[in-house]
C-alpha cells in the first residue's frame, strides 16, 4: 500500500481529485486541470477514472471523510501556474491524513 500512498500524494499534489458529493466534482476539476496542462478529452477521462479509483480505495479502507476533506481542499485551492495545476501547502495535512489512513 505504500505505492498507493505515493500515488495518492503525487496525484493530489498535481491536483488531484474527486466527485465527493460537494463542490464542482471530478469532471469540472479534471477539465480545469487539463485546460491548464493543455490536455485533451482522453486526459480528462483518465483523470476522472483515476480519482474515482482513489476514492474507491479510500472508501474500502474507511477513509471516506479524509478523502472528502482532502479533495475538497485541493479542489478549492488548486490553480494554474505555468501550465501546472497545483495547490498551496494548505492541503498537505489533509493529503497526509488520506495517505496515512490507506496505508
């Protein structure tokens, strides 16, 4: 599960992610991220699928609240800077909580 933790962390740092029933959801998030990174429709679809997969893994481990909190933060704090869709360090604690929960 350590690899998953690294993937969650790295994806979240690029975001990351996730239609958790609040905010704009995965689709809008991935569209904004791919607009920033000059992605295409296939990239948007891959982003959505990856976020749904990570959300499902978090759910399997009982980490739904941690996932929701982390994605909400990333969704709200992400912005485009030099073609990189990123967030400020404000979300790092929430992202760490998800990683610790699933590992």
